[in-house]
C-alpha cells in the first residue's frame, strides 16, 4: 500500500483564502532486514499488547480522546506492558477506527478489526543513518518501559530516494507504523512537508468515465468559459489484465485450486497497479503543463487512513482500480507539490446529468453523447461530466463559469 494521508485537503476553496499553507504527507515503506529471533519475538509481543490495547479502548465506544484518557489511561498502563507514547497512539488509533467505521458503516455491520499496525511517534522511535555496511538505515524503537530494539531497514530504489530527501530535511519524519504482513515486518515512515500554495489558475478535474477508465479536463482562470483540451484514459491495459486474470481464476475455480487462485490474485494486483502507476504519472504530467494547477477529484470514500476492517469492507472500496488510481494521483501530487482537492459525493451530484454549458439537468442521459435539449449542445458524456466537476470548484473561487443551474419543472 502506498499509504496516503491528507489531513488538509478537504477544506473548502474560497476567495481570499490564498496563499494557504498545507501539510502534505507521503508514506515510505522499508523492510526490516533479517531481524534476529529475539527482536522478532519482542515485536510480536509488542503487537499483541498493542492490538489488545486498541481493542480495549474500542470497548469504550467513544471518539473523545480526552474521555478515553481520563477513563482509560490509568488502567491501560496497569494492564498493558507498553510505554506511555504507545498507549497514547493506541488510543488515537482506536478513535480513528471508530470514527471511520461510523462514517462508512452499512446497516447491521459490526466493527471487527482484523489487523493493526503499531504507531510509533517521535517520542518512541529514532531513525538514523550509520556507516553500517549491510544497510546504513537503523530504526530504534522503544517498546515498553525498558526495552529498546534496533532494526536495520532496507528500501527499494524509489523509497530510498525519498528517505534520503528526508535526511536532507526536505521532508520531516512524522510517525512510523510497524506493519506485520505474512510474517514479515515492514516500517512505514510517514513523512510530511509544509507547502505554501498560491491561488490556482487552472482547475484540472479528473473523473471516471462510463466507457473511459478516467477522463480529465482543464479549465483556466483566464478563460473559464472555454475548457482546455481534455485527455482520456481508456484503461484498456487495466481491463485487459483484469479480464485475463478473471479468466484464469475461473479455470482454476473449476479445478478447485484455491491456493493457486490466491497466487494469481497477487500477480494480477501487481500488474494492475503497475498500469495504474503509469496512468497516474500521465495525469500528473497532464496537470503540470498548466499554470498553477489544482487537481480535483470526487472522494470515493472517507476511508483513507489505511484502516483495516473486515476483509469484505476493505474489498468494497479499497481494491477498485479507480480508488487505487486516486491514491496514486494523490501521492504523486504531494510529491510534486501540486494542489489537490476532493469533492464529496454531495458536491458532485448530477455532474453526469447536467449540461456544462447552460446548466440544464437532464432526468437521464442515454448513449455516449450528451445532447442538451435546452441549448442544443452535443458533447462527449464523460467530458461533460468532468467539466461539471471543474465548475463546482470554480464557482467556489468565483471564476464565474455561467448562470446557476436550472432544473426541469
Ligand atoms: Zn445546455
């Protein structure tokens, strides 16, 4: 997972709010390199305690940190063998999980937490570069009152570049999430940077299409009435990969080869993600050609904090390629210092049904071409929707696109 957290991008754009300072975050993942047995045991024990503590905090069913602190901290300290900082991050985690669950919950769903990572903040970890030959990167964690362990960490090429940037103070180290996946421990470093954004001059809207995998359009401040050239991503490579693997899976299913199906699933995921990375890069390139761009997308879900609920719930949104694409775009936009704004579902209402030129809202849209009965405009349906998304942001910045939308009586 390329975990992305953006605390600050959900605020509204309004006139006079610029320049605005925003904190953007990216996550860099490294692998713990050949830890010895007692270190693994110590980590496992810590995870067990931490997981227990998060669940214990969840029993309070409260999203108030001060309430949990007042009523839980003393007992937590007695019951769980963890240092003070970890007790606090466990409490914060419980609050995040509960909030996210309540926001996304379906009827009758029960909160079950299957997996969790241990969050270390600056009080309980140090990360340093040494002259060690195996790997220069060493992470020291305080687990409980007395115990500290030092772990060598290795990075892939891209990730290493980012970590080096953090050592040269381009990014700041925030927290480290220790994640255990299939018996392997990884360290997820959350890095942050404060960027001063000036008022955007181009709105770059990205939307998923009915036929096109993604479509984007740019509208500039100097000529808001005339959208600039759009770009389509048919996503045929993604569809091809998915189609191929669906076929393979069906075949294996007939032969009841369950473990093979899982292997195939992993391979598929890797190949799809590769394609999504390519598309995300192209989206960023597209945005970068315009002056002071802001990328605007619909937020598919409030679920963006890397929480792990039941498998079913995770699968529902997190694994759709489009959601992944959004995550990648967000990650890359943060790296490049490009502004990004999410619209809620409510804010993108009727974007497919509305005529971007006159604001007429059609009860239904048939076919690939949007034909407006009011003003006679004929336009590609996905592109029309995308322009409407751009308009929603533009109106909040008072770029004045057109008359307010009218609806059919
Ligand atoms: Zn119209």
